C-alpha cells in the first residue's frame, strides 16, 4: 500500500493491479490443489483397508468398537 502513495497521477496502475490479481489467482489455485490432495490421501488411507478386507484396521482408524 505504501507504493501507492508515491505514484504520480500520470502513472498507470494497471500493470501492478494485474500482477496482484495474478498472484491472488495462483495462490488460491495452490491452496485448492493442496486441499484436494489432502482429501485424496484421507480417502485412500481408508479405502485400502476396505479393499483388503481388514475390518480391524478400519475400526482402529475410526475409533469404533464392535458391538458384542
């Protein structure tokens, strides 16, 4: 914000605003990619025991006990 104070009225702020907008879009894209990857790791860690039939490890992951 301090650089805006030193701009003269004849300078064009469009290139700086375009660069800031591009940085914002890249940042949001990287955050969304990391959230998707995190969700995929969580899902895959639960799907593998289900596919192999290891019910005990699923109960251990979820923290539930079998009703006797």
